[in-house]
């Protein structure tokens, strides 16, 4: 039975990201929301067609199959994360605006459909499947302040669909087909709440959208214009901001799980967590564009997440700093492009990766250079972590690529160990912090000498992946 499952997902380049800095959705060029976890990035998905098919949940608003010569184009509105998809058909044109409003702790997806020319037949599918596309909810039609809504409930989750024209139940799905003509506008919203809560009030669409646009524009305006490809850089910065949790300051590596490294392969990992390495690299990008407030928020997250014995430092944590991220597989999903298994959680959480502290120290050094004042707590943390590294810097590890095999002496890891000591030494020499700088200098030189002796192939003139091979990789 499992072998007959086939993913219905689009090519990954045909998806665009919207988000509210608590979670994010992938919206296809075909008008389908195929991935959404609510209320957080690492919550179970309620729309999971990205890793399966429409029976695993999606929300479609697009021209009906009867429409001819459909062409879809799209762009973001200004510097915002508000997405506009324009569907042009032989009969007319409609514009679909998708966004997740920010700023008040709610979890909503808002979709506004506007007809700008002619008359277009629209298909509306709202298929909710909780727990990563597995659980079919109990769906009812209810009234809130004389407004009819559709409510889907299962376990701890409740979704509410609002709109001027609601779809009808058809074989476990909710579907509708209707016409929209020039000048008409329809606004739909899906809202998540805990299942035991009362139904929330309807959104104030205009006010929420205006506030969201203003928030996005004001934030993007802080980035410099005097850089190559400024518009593309700004768009990338906006995306990185979408991956930064508004409440905790944690930065997730991605909003998705199990997108494969190779189609049909098994290297399909869950990246909806906070890798110290990835977060540090994100922080460097934000600092390079002048965003110091985000650096402070992430540093505070780091202090909370790694608090305790420095020997317990992990390479990744949950959004809230939790340490337990057990990995398991979802057999009911076909996987993106038939790439199994689909994994939740990440077993690499228990790996040793000696390069991570080097990445973190670079980001914190860059924050100091950008003018972020070091607190006594933040330097004490760095001091403890570097001193702990000094005790085991020469141990083998799993490396940058999280190789699930024997630990090795990876050259990249050793170089980043050198970086960690170097950044600590600079903090003492330049900023006057206290630390065993002479010991760190000696260790820095030891690492340098070891890398040149064991991690460099003189006959080929190249560094090697690890000390037991002459192979190379991109980390070098």
C-alpha cells in the first residue's frame, strides 16, 4: 500500500514563502498552500501535500480546471513577505494576495482574491489534515456573531475558515467552484487556536494588512542601499527574518522537513530547529546589513538555550531552547518526489561537531565590532565554552556534514577550533575581557600546526576532508 503513494508536489522552485515569524507556509504557483505547521515552525503540519498529496491537506484558490490558457506570475509586494499571484486566463484575470499577518500573537493565513478583468471561474479546496496529513478532523459549520464559519477540530488543534462564500463538504474535503467578475473581491482566512478555546473574532483585514506592510517596509528600509544587488540582498534578509522566531529569538534552519538532498534518496532531514552554526551564519548576514537588534535577541536566546554545564553544549535546539528532538519516521507520507523516509525530529542532535563553537564565536565577535555591548553573562558563557573546548579540541567528530558514521578528525572542524580560540584571544586583546589568553595562544598554535601536518596533501596542494583521506569537499 505504501509503495503506491506518489507525491503531488510542484518543483520546489515553484513555491514561495510567507510567514509571521512564528511559522511559515509554502504557497505553490498553482495557488495551493501545500505546507503549513501551526502555530510554530516545528508544530505538526495541518497542510502537508508538499510531502504527499491533497489528501494530506492543502488550501487551494486558483482558476478552475475549466479555465483555458492559464498563466500564473507572481511577486512580493515591495519589500514585504506579502505574496501576489496573478492568474491570467482567456476569460479574465484575478490577483491572489497571500500573507500571514504579524504582531499580535495570532496564527492566521489571509488570502484575498480580486478580479481585475473579465470573469474567471475559481476552484476553492480547503482540506485540513492534522498531525502531518494523517488525522482527519471533525468538521462543522458554526456561527460567530452571526457569521457562518467552518471549524475543523482534532486533539489539541482547531482551524477556523472564514469567508464570504464557504466551500461544501465533498468526500472528506471541502470544495467549491464559483465565478468572480471584474471589480469583485473575496477575502478568506484560516485561523489556528487551541481546540478548547472559544472561536476568535474575525480579523480586521485592512488594519492588520496595513500594519504588516508597515512592519515589513520599516524593517527592510534599515538595510543599506550601497551594496551590489541591493534588492536581492534585501529580499534574502527578509527571508532570514521570517525564519527568526519573533518571541524567542531562535533562528530555524528551514521551515520544512524531509526535502531530499537527492530525489528518491534517504538523506531527508528535519531542519525546523535552531542549529547554532546556521543561526550564527544568519546572524553574520544580518549584522553585515546593519541589524544589531536581532543579534541581541539571538544572543539572549543562546544564553538561555546553552545554560548549564558547558560540557552539555548541543549543535542544535528547539525554538524554545529545548534539548530533546527525538527522530522518527512518518510512513503514511510518500515524501517529496517519492523520497522516503519522511522524518520528524533530528537524530544529529546528539552528534559532536567541533566546528560549531567557532561559528558562534565569529558571530559574537562581529556583534561586538558592530557595537553590541557585551554583557557579563554573555562573556562568561563564551569563556566557559572556550575553556571546555580547550579540554577536548583534538577529539574526532561528525563534522559539518553531520555524517552518520564513525567520528573523524575533519579538517574543517579543526580550522573552526582554531577560529574559536582566535576569537577568544581577540576579545581579551581588543576589548579587555578576562581569560587565560596565554593558554589559548598556545592551543591556537597547536591546532595550526596539526592542520598543516595532517589535513593538507602537499602532493596535490590541497586540504583534505579529514586526516584519514586525500578526498576533498566543499567545506575546504
